[in-house]
């Protein structure tokens, strides 16, 4: 398994009151899988994705990624993991409005003081072509449609050639036709060998994924509807 | 294109906000630059002006004398022998000391007790141009002497002797004309007559001899003790006396101006720093999603800190250059406005000062941006991005 999460517990709040989001969620994701996490609103699906993608540390439980226990890794190692192994796509595209489409795609490479290499620039052009935005590299986000902006966000997530792409409601702010286009794109990305873990509440999009993981009340359900 | 692209593009994206930040900081830097220049020069100028109200060093021949008083009667000093200073050698020695550029005026004096119109009166031989440098407060009915045979009468002496401008009188058998009568000064000058030094020396048969020399030294650049030490070495046969009270009074004024300038500069810079800090704070709050995104893309806390610090450093760099140039120009203009133009040399561009501005101001800006940049670094990506 590429990712194995066991008994993940995560609560929000403070000493005055705790609100549990995950109550011992367990799941495993195989390499090359297109897994879709579904569940009703407030079921804990976004929290599970945030924990799996290391954006959030769990209160308890274990997450093993390629043999490494992520919950024990220091912050700088998690930063490194997010910069090289994981790609992130959010419901809102979160493009930097003052950078062009190509520069937004190059953003993961702008962490250092040294300039962008020719290879990195070529990679940015390549992924922009993959998401169907060839010829729009120099456009600012404001000059692109909502669907195009989300495609740039996906290209940005793909530019460091990640092993896993985490997508939290990537179609949530798009109309149906555009959403289907984005889903097709994610399927194409998965077909190229990238593991995709996506959260959605839309059954149509969930059906387009290879595997459906249902979460309810902070627990992952088995195919027969029991808590795993 | 690297991490610097993010702050640079963001600054370019909001030109008005960037311009205001740069201008506020540049104004602070310009004010500090101008004040630093003006305070040192105004200090010197003030001192030069104050020099016109008297000398601060007295050069007299070394002699042994007794101060005699008896039964409450002051009988003055009784010298065993009267010694003179050699005028040419002494003036050359004073003008030749290491700190000669700090000497504003050298006023030699030859004193003669003479009888004029049957009355005993003191006649002081002076070098009028030098004398007027240390006594710019002199004003006269008539005019100041401009020929060797002209005399300037003190107000009381003129009244006692019945002198008025244009009148002739004899001193030691030599004819002089009264060119003017001093307005009352309230000092010793009221009771004596002033004659040309060379003419009086010739009349007394003592050419080249002087009784004492008054020196006016500018002490803003060095302690008075340094100057008196140098004078003592240059004039081993003379006694050098620093009039400490005068010096302290002058230095107090100069230091007051400089302390005031430093205080105002600190307040201005602090205000500019607060402005920068608040501006970066507001930018951090505005760009919370951007920070979350950067963290999600693998930017470490240090890198996020660097993004916001670099933004302040860029503003500081620009403000340092603009502010320094503005300060140099402003100090020239201000000197003109304050009517100090003739005494204050135009502020010269100094590469060392520019370097200091280009290093110090960005460092100060980075320091001002420290709290908001730390706040940005502490932002958790999940808080900023994920709708949980």
C-alpha cells in the first residue's frame, strides 16, 4: 500500500469544548489508485484528506506513507514531502493573482533564491499543455475562466511530478460541464500513474473514480456500510 | 525567478500601497539624513556665530606678579617686570597649530596708558578686522576706523574726554582722528579708546610687541583642551588660559542642537518603522490564503518568513536610496531656508553614507516587519485553505 492510515483521531476546539471530526478512521490507498472520499456534509472527509496530505496533524493514529510514519516526522520533512511527493488541489484554485498562469505553475519551484531552470520551465509548459492550456501561459488568473483557473491549479499541483495528487472538492465551485472536464483531467492524470485521492459530495463525480471510500461521523465505512 | 519574485510582484501589483510605504520610509530617511547633516553644520554655525560674542582662549606672556590689596583697597597686579609677546612670532605660532582650522579669530592687543585732553585713559591697540570678528555686536556713532590714524572711542571714555566723531586728539605725541564712538556695551570696552595696533605700537616705541592675544576657537570638532595643549607647545613662553565658562556655554548649545536632532530622528524613524510594521501586518492578514497555499506547496516556515521580510527589505532598499538622495537635497534647501547657506557647505554626496543607508534602512525595515513576518510563518496551511 502507498498510504495506510490507522485509527486516525482528530478533534477541533479547545479545553472548553472539543468537536470530534475523525473518530478512528482507517483506510489504505494503493499506488496508482483513483480513490474518492465521499460523505455527507460534516462527516469528516475534508479533515481526513487534510490529515492524509499532512496539512493537518492528527491527535492520534498512524499514517504510513511508503514505509515512513508521517505522524512522527518533523515539520521540515513534511514540507519536503509536500513539495516533492504530494500535489494539492483545492475547491478554490488559490492562484496568485499577480503571477501569470505559467508562473503560478512554477510556484512550487520558487522556494529557493536560485532562479528557475530551463527544465523546470519546460516542465511547466508540459503540464499546462496536458491540462489543455497551451497558448495561455502568459495570462493572469483574472484573464482565465473558472474552469481554466482550476486547470492551472491542477497543473501547479502536477509540476513537481508528485506521486500523489490530493484534491479537495476540485469541482465544487464549477458548473457541471466544467466539473466533468476537470474530472476527465484527473482521470487522465491518474492514467499517467499518479495516485489521486479526491474528496467530493457529488455522486456523479464519485462514480468516475476507480474506488469510492465512504466516511460517516468520522469513521470510514466498509462496502457493506459498517465502520472499518 | 525565485523566491524574490513573490515579494517583487506583489509590490508591483499594489503600486499605490508600495509607493506610500516607500514614501513614508523615504521621508523618514530623508529627514534623518538632512537632520544629521544640518545638526552638525548648524552646531558649527552656531558656534561660529557665538564666537562673535567673545574669545574663549587668552594668550599672555608668562610673568611673575603679585595681586596687592590692603584694607579693602584693590591695588591691582604689581609685576616685577613687564613682558611682551612677539606679535609676528606669536600669531604665526597660533595659526600654525595642528587644529588651525578650528581657530576662528586671533585678536592681539597692545595696552597703553595715555593722557588725552589732560585725562588718563587706556588706549588699546587692536587689529580691527580680527577684533570685529569676535565683537560683531559693536555698533558706533560715526564709523569704524579704516585708517591707521583713526580711533574708536568707548562710550564712557568719549563722554569723559568730550570726544565725538571727526574730532582730533594726540596720543603719545601722535595725532589721531575719532572715526566713531561705540554705543554702550556694558563692558570694559566703554572705558577705553581703540587704536590701530601698529600705529599705537609705533607711538609707544614698541613695534611688534603685544600684551596679550585673544583667540576664538571653535570647539565643536575637538575639545578645548586639545587646542590649549597645542598652543602651549607652540608658545612655550606664553600662558594659555581657556575661558571654560564660555566654552561650556557654547558646547551646551551645540550639544542641545545635536541631541534635539537625534531625538527627532529617532521619533521619525520609529514612526516609519511602525508604518512599515502595520502595513506588513495588513498584508499578512490580506494574504492568509496565499500563505496557506505556499505552506501547502512545501514552502517552509522560514521561506514564508523570508517572503514577507524580503518585501520589507525591498521597500527599505528603495526608501534608503530615495531618502538619502532626498535628504542630501533637502539639507541644502533647508540651509537656505534657515539662512545658513553661506555658513553651511552644501551637503555632499558621500558613498559611505549611501552605503550605510542602503544597508541600514533595509535592516530596519526587516526589523519592523519581524512581528508580522513571524505571524505569517506561524500560519498553518489547513487553517488558511481547507474549509473544515
